[in-house]
C-alpha cells in the first residue's frame, strides 16, 4: 500500500523524467498535468507506463481521467495500491 506522500512523490518523479525542468511547485493540486507540462499523447502514455511499473499496478485506458491532476493521480495510486 502506498501513502499519499509516496504517491505524490512518485507522480512528481515520473513527470520530471518526462519533463526534466518541470516546476511542480508552480502548479496547484488540481491543475491539469497535461496542459501544465505540455504533455502530448506519447508523453502521457509514457507517464502512465512508468506509474504502472513503479507502483506495481495495472492502469487501464478507462483510468486515464483519474491521472489528470496531481491530486487525482495521487488518490488513484493510493486506492489502487491498497487493493493489492
């Protein structure tokens, strides 16, 4: 099971792998990540794959809307890892 802090750290780390100069402190918890960091479709899919691999959870296409913001991504990972 992952804590909110661990989940937020993971999301931030993976975003920085895609956008090395991403300033996560400049966005709010409900800011759209794709828009804020100009993630195109391939970048977003990379983010999904990295989150899935590092969190050890399956992320399906129907889950993508839950990865829209830092807050929703964190909540999703906490819920999904709790089910393991």
